[in-house]
């Protein structure tokens, strides 16, 4: 009798846990740590090495503070906007589960605990506004960075995330974005371009040389990004099965191909391949394969990576040398252009005839149209709202430090510290 009572007491827990897959859960726990590793320390070191000595701490501080701030905002309101039930507004925005009010310890998201899905998605929300930092590095006020990041997460990132992954209107159209081509990379790239145009060029650009102050940091950060990206793309399968394996494989192939393509372009144009070029090509390859990583095969990964290296290299040259726009760390030409390219090529290399995972009835032309709609919608929404938010932040706290402060460097001016005491 006592044994029967004990079994009946445990039954609800057993039933609640019956949907949980321990392998999937273990993999997403690992992937979550890998994606956070991309921002802290990966992106922070990558960006930190790219700026001048007098601004290295300001970039590290911005990445670190954004990670902390976004984590709280995501818990309070971001997750609910992106993945909550919006009622009559459901196709546009989520409206519910704020402060995780609707989540219980037993809540599931597929075969993993919902709380794990929440924190996995949090790491994506962290890195996206952190990517934008590269556009206004060395000249934006710290207070402006924080205020803009919070508003941008709520009004740009969360809605687009909901459209694509939260059951919104792009999802209904059949828009394909496996791990963040539109949600992360196009969003961050367009915001970066708008910010660079509105804030203006750094003092001395483009006539004064502004080379990276520490290439060792750059390569170290880039290597961490490469490793972390396996969690970014492979984790987006949300299972530990064949989908995750293929996503990891094509991610690695595209990163290697992007590196070699960028290096070759630079070698041909400037007679010498640079370390900065090969690691930037890797980031371009990774960003471009992101939307396609769960839909294409190894051949698709190879061609997308090669295309990323060539196209993003050309875009960087055009933005910097022809248009003379000071997107300081090339966020738009690498992430924005790469995200657009990868999102469109997803429709091409998803085809079974090109090694993709589609069935025989797949229509490439139809899907390409859907992908184009998603790209345009993301660009328009992000561009307009980012512009409005930057104007608002400028009115409230001001966007840019003054000329003397920029000359002295943000490390001392804003944080009263030096990166190197030598």
C-alpha cells in the first residue's frame, strides 16, 4: 500500500519528464555555453584587438555590459515579445510570458526544458546588439550604447525574432532562417550601417591610418568565434541528431572556404595575404552559412563559403574606399551583406539536386521569392526603427563623445582606466 502511494506521488513528475530527451538537453546545454563563449570572450577580444590602444577597454566594456543588460531585459520582456502568445497580434509580436510568468519547472519546449530554450535564445539576443558595437567603436558614449541596446533589442530584435522563429508572419510564409541570417546578421548589419551614417566618421577617417592595435587578440577572438559558432548553428537544430551534425559540418566547411576566398582576393589585390584578411573571411563564411546551415549539404556549404569570401571582401572595399563610410569594424559588409547573401542562397542550395535537404517537389523560384520578402522586410523594419531610436538616444543622452574626448580615447575618458600600463 505504501509502495502504491509512493508510485502515485511520483507519477506526475514521471509524466512531466517523459517528453524530455537527455541527449538533446545535454547538447543544448553545451550549445548555450558555446554561443555565450562567442560574445564573451570571443567577440570582445576580436573587436578589442581591432581598435586602437586607447579604446580597447571601451569595447571590452561594451560587450560585457551588453551581455549583462540584455540577459535581464530578455528575462523581463524580450523572451515574451519574441516567443510569447500575442493573441490577435500573434503574427506580429508576442505578448505574454513576461518575467517568465507562464513558465513552470516542468514546462517543455519540444524535447528540452523550456527554461533551457529560454537561455539558449538569450545568448542569441546577447550577441546581436553586441555585433553592432563594431560600427560605432571608438566614438559613441557608453550611456548611449546601453540605452540604444535595450531599446533596439525590444523594438527591432524581438519583433523580427518573432516573425521568423516565434510563429509570426514570415514563419507562415515558409521563410527559412535556420540560425539567424535575418534575425541576427541582417538585423545587426543594417543597424550598424545606419549607426555609422548617423554618428559620422571617426576623426581622421579615411586619411589617418587606424590599424588594429593587437592582432594577437584579434586572432584569439576569431578562433573562439569559430569554435562557438558550432553551438550557434548546430544548437539551432534543438536536437542532438543528424540535423545538428550536418549543421556543424557545413558551418566548418563554409568558414574554411570563406577564409581562403578572402585571403586569395587580398593576395591578388595587394600582393600579400594578411592575417586580418583570413580571419575576417572566416567570420564572413560563418555569418553567410548561418541561415542555410540546417538546410544545405557540404557542397552548398563550400560554395556559400567561397561566395561569402569574395562578396564580403568586395563589399568591404566598396563601403570603406569608395563610399568612405566609417563602419569601424566592417559590421555591415561582413554580417549584413553576408546575411543577405546566405539567406537568398539558402533557397538555391536547399534543392535536392544541389545536395540540399529538400524533397523532389521543391520549387526554388518560389522559395527564393519568400527569402527575398524576408530580407526586404528585415532591412526596412530594422533600418527605420534603428534610425528613430538613434535620434531618440541622441536627444536624451547624446550619441557621440566630443572631439577632444575622442582624441584622448574612450578608455580614460569614459572609464578612467588604461588597457596597457606600460
